């Protein structure tokens, strides 16, 4: 089952016709102008089939919920997840390793500069 944040929606808020191009732009993180430009260029290339595909997608895709993202940062995060889940997982692991390293440094500093705390920890062991 897909998370609501990893599903393709029509974006009626930024729509020109049915919101399919703006939904694709939101899903991929590409500027809406370039998605619309690519859709227009695809009309002569596909012999008009892309217009039919656009309207089919317009009828099949759900509208984007208004409460899908809390802020711009969350929207960008989910766009990165959709583009490359493995890269996003690597970035999150790297962030946690950095936080763990910094926390260990703080603990080492605090314990080494506080002999009373060091004695208390040793007594508990």
C-alpha cells in the first residue's frame, strides 16, 4: 500500500486545465513550466495520443489533499524520497551518524570535566 505522500495526484490548486501537469511537477520536483512544455512538445511527437492520455489521467487521478504537507520542507523531502529512496535513506543514516557522533562528543566532554558525575556512573556499574 502506498503512502499518501508517495502517490501521484492532480494538483488543482496550481492547475491550468485539469491539474495533471502540475501534479506530475509536484510529484517529481520539476518546475511546472517544464512539465507543461514537455507535454505540449509531446503532442506532435505522439500524434495527439498524449492529449488522450492527459484526459484519461485527469479522470483517473485523485485530487491532491490540501493537508498533504505541513510546509515546503516536508514537500521537498517527499519529492526526494520519490526520486531516489535509497539516496534519501543514506542521507538520513548519515544525519543520524553525525548526531550520534556529536552526542558522544558532548557526553565525553561532560563526563571528563565532571569528576563527581564520573564517580557516580562508575558506582552504578
